């Protein structure tokens, strides 16, 4: 957060941070237990760490099945559940993981369906000086060692305050208010612990087969934490389409030994003249800079088979876009150069090498301005700064069926006058900032983000900020998404007048979304957020916001939060918000927490397993006896909405948390 609110009750997290890196790596006695081998259970498949029946119809349809380590057979140590930032359980899917401490310990999964490939989400320690280490992990199928993975922490473990550092000894930024005691414990605010790795198994295994991850002797990592394994049946490589040019004919090396970028550029130039497709067959292609695309189709053989892989390299001098590094990426022309149209990118992976956040660097997987009937689909974007960052003005783009993981910053951001973009059926995990964002930044030309849609996406475990966030704009929509496990300084769904955004105009629709384990504690404010939170920081929020037909499951603090920044609490209000046809199953504190002037309506909002009075109305803290936020209860609201303690004028600054029971089907 750039500004802080309610500077009371400093949060003592130094002891948490100090324990985190204690030898052998993490002190988790309070939230862990040792497990002897268990009887073989049936395969437990989840979505966002929860029973799939509870999130049916929400989120992305993905080609893999998710299995959580804590549900598998293990001789390791269960970590969690826990939701406190800067801890391994908090950043784990479902807030629980398994730690292997010594050689021979394992986690064993039972396949629920045939698979020939997997993705493993894991964490191993950093080195004392930062920069990460590598450590092996054996993969056994039905008791026979099949592969040995080389895990790495080189892309994990950031420290300190925004924009973060790889140095465990970094100091806080001078002059910034912070809740920790001074001097702070080091390493200061360690975070971004997890990484993931893909593995082809070499053959197809059947349902019921056992896949074991086992710690070998001599592993240099003091511990290995396993979070999630995703099992997949990967199809054979796609064949070269008719009327296409193979990049190898123009010198692109599929072994990764030589720079393939010039060969890909040459293929693009010839293909554009012919009106043909650029085909990148199976292989690993070394690319260390942007490939500029306009009016061209670039297709790989599938994102497991065609890999664009490169390094982050320093530039001799800053580029016109202010970058000081280059990295692999496919970019449209920038908007001031006219942008790009009729671009079609599909069926390849980008394995980048971004290990720190430098906001002036254009080291994203996909960038520039791409519109005019373009498509971006079936990509796997890994270790980028941002998976997809598009700078407008631009209009007319379909983004679908992509997987974006382990980004240092956002998963996806539509920025500055972007319109008529639909991002659907994408999967985003472990972003270092917002998972999916629309940022309608104010500008001299009066450009506004408008008529964009984020639908049927799954966004999990953003380390910082929100799963999905909308900053200003007109007539945008967030629908049918599954969002889970935000960590700090944000929550599952968010709309805010922030970062110099344009006002909210028309209707912003949040419809048919499911949030899971949202509403975390904001450490700077020492305040629980809402699973959806609306924030009037820099202007009034008076455009219509509709939240409809949605489910809010197992919120750590509140389900809905309305808030203004303390220095401007008498300047800005939040009005014209409507909640309708909502299920709230489990909150640690309130259903509604209002800390701003304004109003919202509530119709057919059913709530249960609520840990505090349904309505906590602190308004703008004038305590005049008249509620400064008008909670307008309509018809069909089930639960204790009108109890004395939760009457419209009730205000409790920081109510105690009562953890709810696990969500269950709503009869």
C-alpha cells in the first residue's frame, strides 16, 4: 500500500520473521505435525485447495488435476494451516503444505486419471547471502525411480519493502512507516517462497498408479516443502500447419545452444509477405530479447514441446522504453508506434529468467500494444516480470487458455486506454503482485479502460496485492472466476480509486465469482480486509458497482469491506454499490466492514458461520450516532443482520477473529 490507514496497534512480526529462516530453515512447531506412513487413500483432487463441488462452474477449465501434498501419503511434516504473511503455510495453496526434513522422507500421490506429466509446486531455502541454491528430489512411480528433479530457489525468496530485494540483509527503506519493531529482525519480510517445475514422465501411467517425491541422501537443501502436484496427460506435439514456415529453415536452433531470435525474426518477415504462419516446432529456442510481432501468426507445437528460453541480460545503455535489461518476450509495437493488429500467438512456452523486480524493465512475457482482432492462447509463461502486460491505447483482443506462474510482478495487466479485451479460462498462480489487473491510469488524452472482461479464470496465491483488481475505468466486468489465498496488502477481489486511476464510470460488474480464503490481515494497517474490498483512496467512487450471484467462502476476516484512507476520510465517499444473490459461508469477523462514508444495498445475501456481528459500521470515525455508511438492507437477507450488536451504528475497531468451520454445500 502506498498510504497507510489507522496507524494503531503496531504488529509485532519480527519474531515470526526471525523464526522463518532459523536452522534447519523454518520453525513451524506451532503449526506442524509429523506423519508416519498412512494407509493408501483414494486420490484426493481439489480445485484451489477445496472440494471441487463447492466451486463448480467457477474458474478455468485446465488440462491438469490438482492434488495437495497434505492430502497425500507422507512421512514428512505437515505445515499449517496458517495465514500469517511471511510464513510458508500462508503462501501455500490451501494454506497447508508438507515439509521433508531428512533423506528418505516422501510425499506419495495416487493418480486419479492417466498422466504422463506433472507440475510440482515446492519451496527450498535460500542461501545465507541470497541468490538461491539447487537441490535434488527423486520421482518414483510405483516404487521405481523414474526421474530426479533439480529444484531451485533461485527464482524465489524476496526480502524487504517494495520493490523488494534478493539480499537477505536488506534494510527497510528509511522514512517509511512500518509496523515492525525497530531495529527489525533480519531477514526482513522474507516472501515469495514457492516456485514450480514441469516434468514429462516419459510414458503414460494409469489411474491408481503411485507417484512419490522422495528426498535423496546428500541433498544440500536443509528442507524441501511440497505444496501441490498437478498431473496431466500431455498430447503429442502439434503438426506443422499448412501454409506455414518452419523457423529452423531460417537458422533458428532448436537445441538452445545458439541465439534463435534472428532466425525467428527472418521467418516472421517472410511469413508476413506470404500471409503464412510462423511455426516453431518442438525444441528449446534461445531468445534473450523481444520478438516484435504485427499482422502475423506464430504457433508452436504445444507449450510442453516448444520452449522459448532465455536470460535477463544488461543493456549497454537504457532503451527508449527505459529498460536496463533484455529478456525473452513477444511484443506488439508500442502504441506510440501505432500498435500491432491481427497478431495470433499460440502453443508455446516462455521460460524467462527474471529474479528481481525492476519496474522500468520491459521483461514481460507478452507486451506492447496488441489489438485489432488478435489472440493470445495456449501459452505457458514462467519466471517473467509480468506474464502479459499491455499498454494502450488498444482494442480488440482475446486472451485465453494460458498458464502464468511465478511472475515477479503481475500475472496480467491491461493498462492505459485498453478496451474490448476478453481474458478467459486463464490460470494464474504465485504472482508477485495482482494476479489479474485492469489499470485505467489517468492521462492527458482522456483514455479510459472500458468494456473489458475477465471471466472463467482461476487465480491462486498472489504473494502481494489482489487476485483480481480493477483500478478505475468504465463498464468492465469480472465474472465466473475462482480466486483463492491472497497473502498480504490485498485480497481476492478489489476495486480501488488508486494509482492515479480514472474515475469509475458506467457499471463495474462482479458476477458469479467464488472467493476462497480471502480477506487476509493487512499488516501495515493491522486490519482485516474483505474478500471483496472497495477503496476510495484518491477520489469518490460513485460509478455503479454490482456484486451478484457470488460465493464468499472461508474469509479470514470480512466478506465485504468499504474503506477510505485516513487522511482523506472526510473528502471521499463510496456509493452506488449493490450486493444481490450472495452466499457467505464463513468469516473470521464481519460480513460487512464499513470504514468510509457512503452507502450500499444488500438483497438476498445469505450468511452463516460468521465470527462477529454481521455489520461493523465505523464510517469515518466521527461517532455522531448516525451511521456514516448506510447499510441498506433490502429483501431476502438471511442470518443475523439486525441483532443489537450488529445494528447499523455498531463499530468495533478490530473485532477478534473466530475461525469458521470449513465451507460445506449450501442446502
